[in-house]
C-alpha cells in the first residue's frame, strides 16, 4: 500500500492510497464513471458501501449535468481506456438494489468503477454587523448577522466490481470536471493503472 501526500489547487490538501497489488488485471481497460455527493467514505466495496453512498445518488437528477461533463472529460483523458456512460445502463431517478446494480454491471462485463464523490470538508461560520455592510449608511440597530461558507473537494475511488478492497483512493480534487479528469488521469497514469500506446511493449 502506497501513501502519497501533496498540495492541490486552492490549497486543498491532497492525499492518496494505492493498493495496486490487489488489482486483478495488468491494466484497467474499461471503467464506469459515477458521480455522487456524499459525506460517507468507502473502506470496503460491497453492499453496505453501495447502500450508503451510491443507492439513489449515482443517477439522481440534481447531478445529471455533472455526470455528463465528467463522462465527456474522462472519455477524452483516459483514451484508449473505454469509459462507460452510466446512462447506457441505468435510468435516472430510479432506485436500484445492490444485486440489481451488480447484475447490470456483470451483464455489460464492466469490471471497474471510477467513483467521483463531492465531499464537504469544512463549514465555517462568521458574524458581521449591519453597520459594516455599507460604509455610507448607519443602521439604527447594529444587528449581528451570521454567515456560513462551505469548502469542499472531490474524493475519487477506483474500484473493482468483484474486489472488496478499493484499488486506489485519492482526496483533494477541486472542480470543474476538466480539472478533475486531468488530475485523476495524471495520477493514475503515473501509477500505471491505465494502458496507453507503448505500455504493452515496455512490459514484455
């Protein structure tokens, strides 16, 4: 298991864990890209992780456009690895039980999942007073107003559908989709998860 630490854009801490030794193939030749927003984490892939993070979320309407952008960007970045579009196999706004989800993947011979999860990393609250809102106007009552700001970043998982151990996990990718795809592709290529022209010859 390899740990890597770094610093990403916007001063978001970057960290990753690689379990490449548990990969059941030389390369990841195809992958299903999924996108969710969840505060939960995946320690072991299986029914519990699916129910807690993916069920009812990976095909929700709220993030349909985000998924479309990610699919287009990952398809371009990961070539020649084949990127599956979730919409080719699943309907939007529909609940799929874990067994049904797995059966669909098996029928399509999909062996890997690239899951992008938007996680809230901090919630900061601050108080300002109405007298400070405009330097040219004095309010009759100096009323305190509480404001909130949310910081978030994406955590990405590379999963094998038949392997309970996540192959690769990385945290700290800011948006938009093109930046996520570029950074994830760079990191995964660096660790030789994906095949590209010349790799086959270099390994023989």
